C-alpha cells in the first residue's frame, strides 16, 4: 500500500472523528505507522501537519454550523472537539480573525478549509521528467557530527519555510558567512540541516560545517550535534543552475512518493540534511546528496 493511500485513509479516519479526541499519536497508530514517519509523510503529501489540519477542519465545520444553524456556540464547540467555550473562541479568532458571534451575524463562513486530497498534490509534484537518470540510494551509518553554523527558526505553516530557507541561503552566500566558521573538518562540504519538526511544523534550519571538537562557536553562530544515525542517502539528478532547486525538490518527491512505501524503512526521529560539496560548483551537472535518518518499518 503506497503513502498516498495511507494518507487518504488517515484523512477519512480524521473526518469521521472530528468530534472525538484526535492526536498525532492516535492517528499514526491507527494507520500502523510510527509517529514521526507518519507526521513527516502527512506533512509532505498534505502540506499541513496532522495537528493543524485537524484544527482547521474542526473550525471549518464550526463556522458552517455557526452560519447556517441556530445551535448554541458551546454545543457547536463541544461537537467540533473543543473542550470549552473559551478554547473554541481563542482558536476560532486565531484562524478567522473574528469571534464566533461575528461569524453568526455574517450568515456565512469567511472561508472554509476543504478535506485534503493528497493524490492531486502528488500527481502535480511528480510532473518533472527525469530523462535517463535513475536515482540510486545507499544505506549507511554515520557517527555523530558536531556542527557550527548559522540558524533560523521557521515553520511549514503557510509554506513559510519554502520562502525563508531560500532567502536565508541567499543572505548566507552573499555575505560569505561560511568563511567565518572556525575549525572546519572539511571546508568543501556545507550542510543544510532540518532539525526534527514539532507537531505544529516548527523547526530550525542550520547551514554549517562539521567542525573539530576544539572549535568554539563565535557570537552569532550556533553549535549543533547531529546524533549517530543510519541514513538512506540519495543523490539528486544532474541539473543546470536554473533547474537545480527543482531537481532537489523532485528527489524529495520521489523519496516520499515512491521510495518509502516499498523500502521497508520509516523516517527516524532525527535531523535530516542536504550535503553540498564540489559537485555544486559547475554551471551544469550540479548534484547534492540528501541524508534521511531511517529505521526498519515497525509492525504495529
């Protein structure tokens, strides 16, 4: 069974239980996935975290009921999975910018979040042609790595990470910040690291180098340790300057859409990272490696 089918099933599971207690852990267990792998797969295919998706669907349902029925606000709140009038009002105002009572006066919901259809997203993502290139991978264990570099905190909410990370790289390159990192073990290898995502899709993105134990992080930089892990390592297809970013994105698409479902592995709870070395320098034939921490698929 592929990832899209599993995520479709999870969406139906959520839809049938919007008035019940729903958690990331509970939904992932119902789908027989490990919690973190399910979290990342759902986020990748749906474009939202499980927690955020559940909240948006509950509030959409509530907005319709407020606009088109005369039911009490508290009754609507409870039916849509909120524990109290206060919790519902805070969440509703955060999403819609108005109070539930104002939505009722409007007579229609300001907007609705429709039930997700991940298969359409996957079809759109997989539209790039790979030509003759055949993606290969290897499984490899690596010791812990001590990193010094620069970091931002970003989020998948609203696609902020897809805007903030490229801007971060641009600033990093324009200001030649990598030259300031002390004690590099390999000056030709830069790492773009995604720390583990929380349930709301927040994480840190770090650009840096593996450094010697004696190196100290100067002011304005951060120190981070990538733990010892087993990785699935993928090399992106050769690309020119104009389609280099697209080749990286397409590799991620293939990993989640095609590789994971048949690999016997799940993503482990550890940071993943992109490995940038001398292969990035030419104008044509650019490539990087993507390192994803994995563990054998659990049999829940």
